[in-house]
C-alpha cells in the first residue's frame, strides 16, 4: 500500500516534468502504459496466489 501512495504523489509531477522536457505526451504515455500493464499483472498474480483453493480442486471453498 505504501508503494501505491508514493506513486500517487510522485508520478504525476514526474510525468509533467517529462512532458515539459520533451514537449509532448508521447514519451510519458509510452512509459505509463507498460508500467500500468506490469502493475495489473503483478496484482493479478498476487491475487491469484492469495486466493485459497479447495482440496478437491473444484474451485469451491
């Protein structure tokens, strides 16, 4: 949770600085898109590994 809070505070100004330095949004979006995909994948993997499985393997329980 703390990494998320740090990212919420730090990323918008950093992306704004990147836009100012490059003069466009292309590089900012090019960095933001894969980072979002990685965060989604990590979250999905963590959620899957923390979900208890039933001994019978039927997904119930």
